[in-house]
C-alpha cells in the first residue's frame, strides 16, 4: 500500500488503535527512506553483536537451559547458541541476550531489543524475504519509540521499554504474519493484557531487569500469533478507558501520529558507547574528558562528586553494593563506572565481569564518590556534571549530550570495533569467517529471499 492509500485508511479508521493498526498493516518496504533502511541495518547489526556477547551473562544460560529442555517446534534460531526453538521462545531468549549487558541501543525506550528478536523469529518461521522483514522491524521499532515519546505526566516507575516494547513487537510480528488492520488491532488488544515491567528490578539491581524486554518480545510474538488465529481483543488498546495510556503511564496518543509514515524513530535512536545504564553515560564522558585533559589517575583524585537528575539518581545513584548480583550492580552504579574509569582507564565488557566488579580497589574507590541530585534537571540521560578534587585543584566538567547520540553518532569504524569486540567476546566467540558472513548478510538483507536461512553457515 502506498503512503496516500495508507493515510486514507488511517483517516477512515474509527479509533486511535485502529489508525495505528492500519498504518502497520499498510507499511511496505518501498515506503522506507534509504537512510532509514541503512540505520535499521546498523541497529540490527549492533543488537546482534551485543546479544552474542550477552549469551553467557548471568541469567542467560539458565533461561536457555529451561526453554531448550521444554523444546517444541524448531522454528527460529537461538542467537549465539544455534539450534531452533518455537518462535516465541527464540524471541524471549534472543531479547534476553541482547539486553543482558545493557549495551543495546536506546531511543525513548530500548525498542530494538524488544522488536528485533521477535521480528526475526517470526520472519524465520514465516520464511519471508529480507525486504518484508525490514519493513516489519522498522514499523515495530518506530511504534515502540513513538509510544515512549507520547508519555506525559509523572513517571510512575513502569519499565517503559517493556510496556511499550510489547506493542512494537506485536506490530512487527503482525506485519510479518500478513494480518490485516482489524487483526493487527486485535494483536494490540491481546498485547495490552500482557504489558508489564517495573523499574523496581533496576533499583534492586536484580537479574529480572534483563528479562523484561524478553517478556515483551515473547508476548508481542504470541499476541500476533493468537490474533492470526482469530482471537479477538479490545479495540481500544491505547486510548480506551482502561487502555495503555489510562491504566499505565499517562500519555498523549496524538503524539504517536506526528509524522507517522514520514519520519521514523530509528533516525533518532542512540547507540551505546559503554555496557552500562544510559543514565551513567554523560557523567562517564565528563570524567573521561577530565582524565584525558589532565592525565589523571586514581592516585591524583581525592574526591569526586557527580551531579545529575532525579531520574538518573533513581537508577544509578545508589551506593555501590555488588553483594547480590555483581554485574547488574556495576551496570547500575555511576560510582562504579567512575571508579573503573579512574582506576583502569576504561569501562568495557571486561569491567562488568564478576572478577572486575568485585575488585576491592574499585569498591574502596567508590567510597570517595558522592552523588548530588539536581532537582531542576528533568533529563533522563544528559546533562551530568563531574567535579574532582585533584592535585591540580578542583576540576569540573559537564557533559551536555548523551555520548554517541543521534546528533553526534559514532563513526562507522567505532561501530565496527564495538561489533567486532562483542562478536569475539566470551568462551564461544563467533569465528571470523562466520562473523563476516553475518555482517555481509545484514548489509545486503534486501537480497535475502528466505529469512529462514538467514543464519545459514553462521551457526
């Protein structure tokens, strides 16, 4: 369906949910700008790479063992492990792997780590071509980010990635299943009954934080599959009296339609420079700026203060305590991030492994770091200020932007180095030859005529 026809279909629809469903059902590959297609490929490769590095992270092998033991129809590939499981199980595991190291891309929400695993699992199951897969992936990721961007009012503590990501995953999977607008709306209604997620997991630094996108990916795929079988659901999933925006976070459905089908959220999606919560990235960049400029080491610094927003503080401002889940504690502690930067000169994949996190020197240095909340700062990621007491005197630096943002993106070489490091990480790295096949396949995905063979000769 062309853009004019899609707009006409939306205008004739009776509700917000039906208008969104009409857009999803009508979006074709040919409607995607070339720049969006290239961005989708870059985000796809980034998500696959961080998932490969996360396949052995705490919680991931346990979940894989459980679902592999349950078995089922061999439909979709389990990234990093090989073998096939039912599409909804593969979507769950691959999303978990992608979220585990907190290294995945972020927009208003972490859309890609919910939508891509679900879309790729259903694309394999349905044996669609690469263009159909890309259109569905872009449509779903765009919707999840738009829903996140429609949030208004006070943040209640929902984990917005999962409560919005489930709808993005459902949208992508509905598109791949060839559902019409009415059935797609039912998929949204089914997803509404499964939307869930809480920042309590972030605050308590529990392993379930990395499971929440996986629940959304699985639920999105399952919702679309049920809708494809004719299961009916509420027609006003988003705007209804007890729909998403009324029952969860308050939101303005009108924002979802601003530039819908003309501007795509992927263009504003940010890659992650460090494998930690995005709320620490600006402070970490400010610290590295001072370290490089003044040649600082940990021995030069007697005290550090971080000044950031209330939301940042809620997620990464608590005292560093690795006693329960060392990796998650490191990922959600700005104190740990700065201590690693000053003691080691980097914050990378090695620095979030248990031995590094439990280093007594790091724990001791975090005691020198204080965190101050700037109540006037309403941001979730930037700005953040770092003040250091050093042999040079008092030094201060503010990072006003999120590193590797859409406005100042990483270079192709920087992204390639990140992907190479991730694919090569852990006890079972992806072999260089297989790595090249996978990268080339992503870059030329339009030529793939059967997505069930996407991972052929890779796993």
